[in-house]
């Protein structure tokens, strides 16, 4: 039974109150009772964790009048009215006025308990949703960026506050999609370098032949195709923060040059021998253990030690389920604003699926789920994902089915417009092309009276 929601009984017959109280307490409900409706009203607040069970025929204030007062206070507070008079017209009127249910005396215990439990579950969900919305609305500063109330997230916020003021190089560890870039931006935003630029580069997204030029820049004529001077990411981040995502993929020769920059705080553009001084904080992110990669010879130990002044580890979403609902509310509200759509009601069964889903894609996957929820795309709701997990398919087959569904949803939502679909799915256009080819998807099947040239 739901032990957080109180059942408030209102009846001018003490015998009925005592009988109902005994029965409901045996079923695990917490019960509070009143002989007078006005006294009961004085105990209620807009955020009362309660369900009202009231008689209709009472002196001075009947059940319908009580219902009207409660509706003014909080129209989402469940009120169940009961009457021994078989008054069908009154029951119809009560339901029109917003009563949760109308029960006829003598009450049927099984029906009463079932209806009270459903009303209590509904009230619990309403209060949780209100609380989450209020928390999100009240969040300021770091709590608005690093969302969650788990012990691990609170610890990360504390570490960010300390590290940001120190302006020291830091490594952020975490699985793909867990929000390493968000933590990096928070470290910059709350640092003394926040007036400077935050420059991010994904080391795994740039070919080995180009990464050196991207990081250090080059002079005109330094290599074939270098028609003009190019300012690299490190120089662009001077006075601010440089974020190196997926640093474990950085080629070893480039790691040597980066180490020199960290030690000397100067750079040399490709094709130049002139040192350029730089003052910046370097934040690296990796999904792998850099110390272990160093022992295996896959990452320079000296670079690891130079970067590892401090480190943060973001736990996967499956290890902090208490953060799931708050994060989902946050991203669903942002999606509602972005798509100019109303925020749908989040049912208790959907919340169960949110909590039970393992979230292999972490916060990124949850954000995409929130987008689809707001867009009303239901084919791959978490419920259907759960059903797929119950099949005898292999893990790879189930993940492939899941990926294909997501790609189809994104293409369908954007009518086959690849740029927009890639943005919605939070992936590059190149990655979208590759996955469409993998799953044999043609953008034309998602077009709706649109010309190819409108991309």
C-alpha cells in the first residue's frame, strides 16, 4: 500500500468513522478522521499528501459544498464521496464537479480499497511531478547545470566548485553519453577563466592527419592545401578552457606535442618555430582508464600524469536511478519549449519503465527519449523496448532493432530532412548516413510532399 498518502475520512457518524478507520489501517493506510467538514478543511493545504473520503449528507456543509471548497484549494486533490441514499443525480453532479469517484453505502470493502489505492497513487504522482518541476524551476547556478540528487552527483557538484576555483588541469571519466561535456562546461563556467572561451575538440572525430593542425594551427604554405594561416584550438582557447574529449584516441606523436604545451605553456604552429605563450586550463575526457592504457603502451604515461592533477568520474545512469526522473523532466520541458508542444502527462507506468530501463546510452539516450515523448512518437516507447528485451533475440539483435527504430523515428519526425534528423538524434550527418546504410533505410520513404532540394 502507499504509505506516504494519508486517507482523510469525513463523516458525522462516529460509528462509520471507526469502522472505516479500522479496516483501512489493517490494509496499511494511514488514516485521519473528522466529524466536521470545516475542521477537515482547516487541515488541508495545496500540497497535502492526502485523499479525501467524505460522506455526502452532513449538517451545515454537505459533500458537494466540501468538494467545491477543496477544488478551490487544489483541483487535483482526489475526493471520493459516499452516500447511503442511492442518489444517482447527485453522483452525476459530483463527478461533473470534479469528484474522483462516488461510492454507494453500504460500501464494498474490495471496491473501496481499490479506489482509494488508485487515488493515492495518482496523488503521489501529482505531488512528485509538482516537486520535480518546482526543483527544476528553482535551480540556479551549478545545480541547474549538473542535475540530480544522488550522492554521486552531489559529490561531483562539490568537486566542481573546488576544482573550478583552482584552475587546474583535470581528467573526466565516464561512459559514452553520461555528460562529460556538461561537467567540463560547468568547470569552465564556474572558474576564474569563465570570461575566456570554452573550446571543445573531439579527438576521435578528427583524422590523424588533421588533428595536429586543428590543435596547434598552421602557417600558410606549411603543407599542401594550407593556403592561409590557421589558428588552432589551443591558441583559440588562450585565456579560457580547452576541452579534449575522447583523448584516449589522440595519436601518440600528437600526445608528445600536447605534453610540451602543458609543460611550457607555449605552442608552435605547424610550419613555424615561433613560440606563442598560452594561458589556459585543459580538461580531458575519456571513457577508458588512461592509467591502464599507459601501462599497456597505448597512452603516454607522462601525459597522463601531467593531466591527472585532478580527476572526476561520472557514474552511469543505471547506477543512480534516483536522478532519472528529474533528468527526464528537465529534458522533456526543454523539448516541449523547443518543439512548441505541450508537455504530456507522465503516467506512473511510464515512470516505472523509466526507472527500470538500463539506459546503456546514459543521459544522451534519456534526452532522446524525452524528445520522442514530447513529439508523441510511441512506436519505440520504453514499454516496447522492454517487450523487445523479453524476446529470445541476442543482445546485438535487440540493440540493432532499437537503433533502427530510433533512426526511423528521427527521419519520420523530420520528414526525411537529414540535417534536421541528425540534429534531433544528436549525431553528425555522416553518422546518420552510415547508420541508414547499415539498416537499409531510404530518406525518400519518410518524405511528405517535399522536394529533394529542400534539405
